[in-house]
């Protein structure tokens, strides 16, 4: 009576099965080879037939089942993230885990700067080593910008803010859209942040500030009998300035909102001009001085 068996009971993919038969004098295997003990490398589960011949010349056949491990190490599908984003990738189907980044957990957080392939391997219940990999692509963040049509305004004036570099925009006060408009009624600095999101779903932020001034001017700082008028005001570049009278050593000085001196000129008559064409739009202060002392200060708005 012939008998046979295959060891191990479950063969790892790519592994070797040992086939053993007994009860005959000689053996011929369907996998090739002869003898009571042979080995082969199965690629799938199936049956191996062995033909045994007795010393008397009697022939018998038996079938030996061979099982190839069908377990697999499953992983998170490959994905694409935005740069600086952290994502968890995971694996299952084995008892131990070894990732190419050195981690030994089933689930790991990754934040690659560029596209990266993470390989993972582990040993299953049949003591077979299984492996797989996860590809993580990386999309860059959009280069989001934020700008205002004016950096300095007077309270009660309107401002237009514009976001760029993305597809959709959300401002820090909840408004949406690439362009938003506001009337600013309080003389304080205003700060706005916009979050822009591109077609890949990646986001970035940008900020812009607007300085709001009372724009009331400072009138008749010293003598009450001095005056100065500016026309046009607001204006776009060249401003005419008229003063009540010109005494010895009378001058005009123009300062911006930060206190920086923009221009200065001596007066020889009661009318002159100030050219701010090359200066930024905003609020300026014009000082009328006599002998080095301010006698009048007016505000000027370039738009």
C-alpha cells in the first residue's frame, strides 16, 4: 500500500516542497524525478502524482495535494498628498511589519517632501515572508498672494483686496472669492489673511495689511493766523499749494505716514507745487515752516 505527503503543509510562494512516498520499490513523480523523496518549486496549489512499482512489478498511483500560500500583505492604495501634509499608510495580513523607513508598526504617518515609495514586509502565520509597497506622490502648495488696491486710506473709505495664485479663496473673516471689498470705518491697522486652494486641493495662505488714518490733518499748530490750502486734494500726482504769506526762511516739507521726509523746498512766493508722481498712493502731511518752526500742517491724499 502506497502513501505520501508534502512538507511543509503550506508552501511559501517561491518556496520548495518536499515530497515523500513509501510502500513501493521504485517511484516516478509527475513533477519529474524518481526516488522516495523529491523536491520541487510549486507555483500554485495542486496535486502531484507519484507512480510506485513493487518488487513484483505491480504498479500503483497516488495523488499528494500541495498547497501554496495564498495569503497576501495588503496595503493602503497609492495616493497623492499636498506638500507638508502628513498621511497615515497601513498594511495588514502579517504578524510583524518592517517598513523601508525603519518603522515596525502596521500603520505609520509619512510626510514626504517628494514622491516616495514605501516598501513593507512581514511574516505571516505560515512563517512566509510577504511584501508590498505604497507610492505616495506629492503636489506642491500653490503660491498664494494677497494684495490691496491701497496700502493707506482714510477712515470711511473703501478698500479692494485681491487673492491670486489659486482657484478658490477664503478670507479670515469668512468671505470667499478672489476679490472682496470693504469700507473701513475705524482708524486702526487692518490685517487680512486669505487661504487659497488650487485644483489639486492643496492650500496656502497669504496676508495683507491696510493702514487706516483719521486724515483730519493738524491745523494751525503754532500761530492762529497762518493757513495753507492744497489743490487738488485728493490728487494723483502734482499738487498746488497756496499759503497766506511768505516771510523770511519759509519752507514746505512733505512727510509720509511713517514720518519719512519725502521733499522739502524754500518758498519765494505764496504759491508753489509739490510733485508726488513717483510716490506711493496714500496719506502725506505737508508742513509749513517759518524760521524752522511749524506754523501749519495739512494732510494730502495721493490716489
